[in-house]
């Protein structure tokens, strides 16, 4: 027995492709609910983790624009239940501007699980669990 595809899968796939291609700032509004919340759990690149709402998400996306190039999200698994989608991705990116002690050209990789909560035709919640490979030694 196979499950019917989630009606929200297209929205999440378009959002992932937009992020992958460098879309940032107000261009993300078509995907995000006005009351969206993003939760980043602690990771190698964000040791404290954090929470942010719409304005902070848009500001962070603009501040980070151009820091990573050649990024790609390879979707490995999608699990859907009602208005929730959980996406397992293999993420790859190349550092385009120094990030702390991480030099330009460094290849980054993470195995990530991203949980999306959908409200209507917009993303209302994003929770990211990123597991980065160790950074190369300087």
C-alpha cells in the first residue's frame, strides 16, 4: 500500500530550491506564513541554536546571501502527516566568504532533517536538525 503524496510537498520543494539558488529577503515571502517560526537546534555551525520569526528570518537570509555558493540539497526522504512534512536532506555547499575561521573554498556537508509545518499555502514552522561533517583542520 502506498501513501498519497502530500499536498504540501510542492511548496516545500519550491522553498528548498529557492534557498538552494540563493533566494533571500522579501523574495521568500511567497513561501512563509506571517507568523512563521524557525527553530535551529545546536549544530557545528550554530552552536547555540536559536529561534526567529519572519522579520529575523528575512534579515538572516539577506545577511547570509553570498556566504555560500554552489549549494545543493539532495532530498533523501520525505515523511508527511497531515500538515507536517519531515524532509531528510544531504546538503553540500562551498564557502564563498570567510565564516569565522572557515576559509573561502571550504566544502561543507551536513546530513539534516528539516520539519515543516504548513498553514494553508505557507510554511508556518521550520525546525532544522543539522549534523555537519567536521571542518577540515587549518
